[in-house]
C-alpha cells in the first residue's frame, strides 16, 4: 500500500515520471543529482519507498537535533560532522564491506548551493569497498527521474574522470531551483 501511495504522490503531486528500470545491486553507492532544494530529500524518500528500497544518506549533523535526529536516523540518515577531520570514506567503505546489503545515496555536489567542484567522497567509498556507483537524476526540466550508467571505480580510475563522465550525463538537466545546478 505504501508503495502505491508513494508512486501516486510522485506522479500526481510532484508530476514526475519514473523512467528507471534496472534493479539495484546488493551493494552500491547511489549518486543523485541535481540537489538544489530540500524537496529533493522528500522526493528521494518517496522514490525509494515506491521501489520498496531503503538507502542510507549523509546529512550535515546540524539536522540531527532532538527530536529530528530520531526521525533522520530512522529514515537512514548518517550525520556528517564537517568541522572534524574524520576518515568518513574509510568508515563507510568498511561498513559496506561488512554489511550484506548496503545502499548509500549521496549527492555528488555535496550542497544545494551552485558549485562546479563536486565532492569525491562517494567515488572513494565505492573504490575502497569495490562496489558500483549507480547514477540517478532528478530532472525538473523534463519532470523525470532518470537512470544513468553504473560503474565500478577501479584502482587505476581517477575520481575526476568519473565525475567528468557523470557531468556529461547531467548536462542540460535542471534541479527544482534551476540556477543552483552547474555542470
């Protein structure tokens, strides 16, 4: 029932067409862009539930205040303390290796503000854990949720090359707030 309701809300309230077809691997990083609005989170959760999937996500630790933190953790949130120098990629790669199922959704831009410099952490997590990166787009220009290439970062692959390839996929797409997404 929840699946049907989520599909209906995506289609009839947000007017988004789900153009995805492939099932996720048992373990993967989901790279989702553009990320220009807090609505992206709600749409992402509806998308997950409409596919009967669960995924963890990274969010700045400021969102994990009481009682909001309880909800964020329940939904799969992992707080990121940006002021500390922690090896988050190593921790998440180890977590991916030890868990039987691992889905982590990350926005490569790392922010809702316009930026041309995308974060590399998702790439390094996938490379260290030897799991694929599944590329998704939430394109408000065409009102579609799209699926891009899936790739496994090899030891000799550079993050910059993978991100450049991903940016080609996202070229011409718009986020909910179009001026905030730069490829």
